[in-house]
C-alpha cells in the first residue's frame, strides 16, 4: 500500500450565487428577464440550500470566477535518467491511476519513454498552479511552493489574456507568495473573515487541477485550526472540497462569495483527491501580503521554548483539572523565555490574555507578535497561575516536540521496580560531549516506563519539574509520587515530558 502523504496541492474555490432569469407561467408566454440585485444574489445560495439541501453556486462563480487566475511557473531543472532512458522531474508509476490519463492526453508520461534528453541534461520544467487577484491594479496571491525558484511566471486570466508576472515576495513559512502583473481595472475577489466560519458550512473552490482552467468544486469545512507536521505557524482550515495538483494557490470561498482561505495542501495516497484538503486562513495570508509589499520580508516573534501537547495524565501530574495549554519541555539558554524566567514544566495557558488552547496554537500566536515588544505570558506552575513579562525575540528557528501514541518519549534513573527502569548518572565525558550537565541515563526500561515509551539511551532530567541527578534521588521521588508522574527526558537533541502511569 502506498503511504499517505501531505502534498502541496490546493484547490481554489469560488462560491456562486444563483442568478437566473424569471419565467412567466402560462400558454405561449415568453421567458421574461429578471433583474436581481447583488444583495438578492448573495441571499440565493442560502435559499437554494434551504429548499434542496445543496446551494446553487453559479452566481458567485460568475461574479468572482474571473478574478481566479491560472499560474504557469517555468523552472530549469537538472534531470536524471530513469531505467528506460528518459529524463523527468518526478518519475510516474505505471500503476498510478493518472498514468493512463497523462499518456492519453499528453503523450509521454513523466518518467516513462520519450526522447527527453540524456542523463544530467538541463531541461525546462513547467509547474501549474492557481491564484487570485486581490487588487484591481494587479496584485495576486498564490502559494509560495507554486512559484519557488521559477525563472518565468505567467498569469493567464479567464478572458485568455496573459501576463508575465513579477515576484513581489515569497514566504515559505506560511506558503504565501505575492505576484504583480502590469494591468488595471482587473476583477478582484472579496476578502472575508475565516474566524466567522463554522465547521459544517459549505465552501467552494476554483482552480486549475491538472491544467483544467477554472474548475469549480465544493464541499464543507471539516475542521478549523488544524496543525500539520512541519507547519507550525499556520492554523489550517480543513475541508473535503475536491482539490488536486494544479489547484494550489486558489481561493476558498464561503457562501457569501468571500475568500476565507488559500488552498495549499492535500492528504493523499496517490497525489489526487482523498477528501482531506487544507487551506491557509486568508487573514494570515493578508498579513504576509501586506508585509511583503511594504518591506519585502516577514517579522515573526520568537519565545525560545520547545513545547508539547498536554493529555489528562500530564494534567494530573501538574495538578491541572483538564489538559490545556502548551507544556514547556525545554527553554533556550539566554533566549526571551529564559530571560523572563520560564522553566521546563511550565504550562503556557495564555499569551497577552488570549487563551492558548494547545501546543499547536502557540507558535502562530507568538509568531504574530512583533520582535522587541513586551508580552504577558500566563503559565501554570506549582499548581497555580503566574504571569511573566517577556520581551519577544525575532524568529530564527523553532522546534515542536512530538510524542508517540501514548503521548510521550522518555528516560529515567537507577533500578526502580515501580517505575521499571535501571539508570546510572552521566559520566563526565558524556556531559562534555552533549549539552546536558545533569541527568540519569536509562540502561533498561520495562513495566510502567516501557509502556510510556521510555527506552534505553534516554536521559531523565526531572520528575514533575524537579531536577534529578542521582539514582537514589529518583527512587525517593518515585516512592512518594501518586498514580502518575511527568518525566522530563532528553532523547537525541530534543527534550520532552513523558506522562507515566504508575497505577
């Protein structure tokens, strides 16, 4: 079975209202033209949905479809020969369901046959994507991955006009890029507020899947504020709108005809639609657009911590009624958080009074703050809340620790039957080679520790936030602990809290 992958391939969506001609009933009557105002048109999808269960998107497609563009990005790539002598950017498996499709309509399939040149030949490669016009003087939003490293970017409108686009700026962190074409009085989309959208509401996409211009697809919002692997700064909108390669960068519309997102990724086994697509909230994209146009770069805030998610076992260990917030597993020495007094074991529950729901929401909240500004960080420490003032730093790079299926990774101390580990102190050589100055190296793990995911080679640094340096100290802490504890362990270059059920 082919593994499921997250693929940068989003569909642009345009929601359409029904604008139809009225019909005069009766014998020999001729259809009469009915003039419908924009306000009436905006109401019609909801009315259609109430009558049939499915809204009519035609009016919105007609109104905003012309503002959705096809983007062609040409690159020069170094191609490698495959087993049949052809050169391609990405070889296609003959078992792929789209193999016969490409072979029929485009002739040579990437990676299979054709006289494309010899090994190591520089060949132009053309990528297709979508975008949408946000200002009548030619500014266009799309995905950064659509135009990355492109030598020539061509924008084609629905009326067949084509323009060579200028790259204003691209931000890989948010996957947003801004283009500019030399034109005036262009059709534009209407920007909406994704915060006002709800799970279960209808949304529509317009884009160019596999090069088929202005294809319209629809679905519903499946989830909001969805975190994806290696995408720490974007709270994605998840939908079941059919999106495919070529739809990347297109708009996601609500029933009012407002753009609430930029389609960016799909979760797929084959690279095609699987019912899981993800869009960048438009309010996040507009912030990036404005900054790129104004300065050409993006300023993001940095706290200088590694965080992980909470579960009920961890919450119990820290004396919290319910799992919420972001658990600090490590603090960067000399960073903004360290200077403000944050410690491993703190649970960040709010930032400037805004609740931190979980570890996935914190990075985007911090990134939205300007470097150099002061922020109030509310943490849960020693079974109580505490406010700390932090001067936000500038983002360089951050890590978000991840846990296994049990919610953890770990390590611990000397032979302890209750915890199920055998440990020893670190040698001077080990402390000199690594970044740790203390801790207990796990030599064996079984029982409660093994069930929690602790394994030989882990280094136990703390128990319930209290540093541990000696095997007997660990044994004493475990004997006095309740039914659950939180171990701070170091594994490779990452620190993470591991909840352990001692039962």
